[in-house]
C-alpha cells in the first residue's frame, strides 16, 4: 500500500482528543486531529462553562506533555476536601497533610485548559489539526483505515482514535453498542463570587436531589474570591432554578450552601448539563480505539471524568510504544485488545463507585441516612481508610501508565 497520511487519526479536538494527540506525538507518531469546531471557538470561555478537576497523576502527565505551563490561567490547588451529608453536623475532612502532598488536586476552567492544549500543539511537527471538518465515513482494511471527510477529502492512517465525546458518531458508525442510564438529574455550573476566601478548600454537600459542590478557583484580576458551583438537582427543579434572575438564584444558592464562604453571587452565565451514565460494550474495533467520554461517561460526583480519560490515553500510549519497540503493528487486534484489557477494570470500578455513591446519597430513607452518617464518621476516624480514599482520589494508586508515574518512586 502507499504511505498513509498519518500514523494516527484522532476524531475529536476537545480535551481528550488534544491530550491524545500530544501524547502520541511524543512517542514519535504522526498525528492528525479532525474536529468540526475551530480552535478559536474550542478555547473560548463562552464555548464550555465547565471546570475540570485534575488529579496529581494527571498533573504529572500534563506537565510531561508541556500543557501545564502553557495554560494562560494556572489551575487552583485543592488543599483540603470537606464532605458533608445533607444537613448533618458531621463532615469528613481530607487534609493535604495527611496525603503527604502540597495539594489534593487542582481545579481549572475548561477554557484555559483547552487553550493550554492548543498552545502546546501549535506549530508542532507531526501534529496537524484540521478544523472545521467532520468525518463522514470510516473504512478499515488489513493495514490501514480510510476516513472520508464531509467535503470528500480522504485521509489514511494506521489507527483511528475516537475522542468525539458521549454521542460519538465514530463509535456509532463502528456499530459499538452502549449501556446508558439517565439519573434524572441536571448539573448547574457557574462561577460564584463570595465574600470570604475559600482557603483552597473544596466543599461537597450530598443532598437527596444530588450533590452540591463548591470548588476553589483562583481569585480574579480584581481580587474577588471565586469558586465553581456544580449543583446537581432533579431536572425539573434545575430547570426552575435556571429560569430565576441572578438575584433570585443567589438566594436559593445561599440557602442550599450556607454562609461558610460568606455572601454568594453568581458571576456570568449559568450552564446546564444533563447527568447520565454511558459505557461502551467494547473500547476497540478494527483499527479503532475509543478514549474518554466516547468510551465511558460517568457521574461527576467524584470529579474523575477527565482523569479517567487521561488514563485511557496514557495506557494507549504505553501499549502502542511497547508494540513499536517490538516491531508489531500497533493498529492490529492483539495490541488493541491489550489496551482494552488494561482499561476495563479501572473504568468498571469507577463506574460502580460513582453510581453507587450517587444512589446512596440521593436517598431520603432514615435507615440509609443513619448508615451514611455512621460511614462518614468511621472514615473520618480511621486514618488508614481515610488515606486510602485520598490516594485513590489523587490517582496515585494502581497500575499507572508511564506518563503518570511519580519519577521519585522509580
């Protein structure tokens, strides 16, 4: 066959797609990214109102890819995490000192994170972004895959990576079925200004209608204290909250959260995202790999969605690099199956955990409420159990791919 246009064609230029492009380019592959949205829109704050939680292991990966320092606004460290169950006086506190780290994790607006990814990709050899463009068809053969774009252009590659989000036309086109579940909840997210400093504490209140989180952000240029609100409510209630004026919304938010951060004021647009679970029955196809939300979408209750996708990408990078060292076709079925085996247990474990936590706390039953209170109290008092939860949240346990490993422990 003739030489393909690239080694890897990535469908999707969002957080997962651009992270995958930088990671695969770093091991010497030629990469083309296809996305219907131009870079200047992808990186605009008005395009995506969400924030992203970044674990310690994900930070290592972003540092190694050059993205961490390329972000125009640095992420805000999470010093401590304070978890409270409804109106209970009991709370569970995860302290950075107990974790042996300067931060439990980090929070960043999606706009600066995407800007860092695109800044680092700009001008790089062996990495090209084609946007706006969309894939109309994919056809795999024994040695390569051909993507036909909507304008008729054909691109050939040795492997296609689907990073085109939960709806993933690429996944559907490959005939990969999914398990899907709606939680009947909608997450309202926005930036909040408050009169008291957050002291780098992330607050998570578990309420019957869904979790209510206030996540620390850096102060703005005027010195105003800021956090990101992620307020999960039953969809009908969320719709009603979204219809309120800012002043009315402030009152509802203040009543739901209390006065820990002083007076609260919504700042800017309020965004709404329906919450649900989606999981692909398989993560691979003929010369095709799914990563990130194209493979799995989980409840944001633990803030692990992006971190889970980065582990996909780092594991795929290791798997491909190992195959290349042995002279094996990295787009072949045995290599892709190795990636799938590696990722399935981690993904399934986190799906079970986030789904279970949401169901456990989105319940007003008195016996279950008692069980929750007892559980929070036990975790607070039992040091080893508490530290195990913290290490898991920080992404520092398990079989970590090389991009995420702590160099001081090698």
